[in-house]
C-alpha cells in the first residue's frame, strides 16, 4: 500500500511540523507560506527541509516534493543552490586555508579534501585527486 501525503511529509526531525493529509495543492500553499516567511531550504535526499527563523522545521520527502508544481520545485532548488554556492570548491586549489565545513567538490560533489602534511601545495578533492602517492601519515584531511 502506498504512502499517504501526510506520511510523505516526514515528522521525524525533532520539532518538525506535521502537515495534515491534504491535496497536493494545499501542500504547495503551505510550502509557499514558509518561503514567504523566510524559511531556509536544505536539500534532503530528493526532498527538502525548510527551517523558519524561529527554528520550526517542515520536512518534505522526495515523494511529497514530486507533488509540488514545477515552479515551486524550481524555487526550492534555486534557494538550495544559492545557500550552498559559497561552499563549492574546484578539485584542487593553491590556498593553504582549509575548506569550510560543508564544502563540496564542483566535479564529483564529494566533501573530503586533503593536502600534504610536509610542504603543502594546496587542497585537493579526495575523490577526484586521491593521495595514492603518499602514506596516510603524510596527509592532512578536511573536514
């Protein structure tokens, strides 16, 4: 038996707001109201988690997100991209400053980076540019 829309809107996060079972049109209205109130948006395995400035959250599964109209799904995706854009990193860069928490590779979307422990030359993505030429003790990783 399939999941109901109310079940598709997960209430597993502490403090998550459960939206009563209602037509997809009403879910879209609820999401739009949250966005209008300034909710932050995070991608969540095909779905989204919206967080209001006061801390209340609304989590929508991939199934619930699929019921939203294309324009609203586009708005959600755009807000996620804007929120995480500053964390994007190329597969390698010369700065010795470590990548920020949540940084991700522009090529593979991986989130692990490394540099040499001795005479560092910059940071590299651990997936795109693995340190196979160095021992584990010769590498510093982040995060």
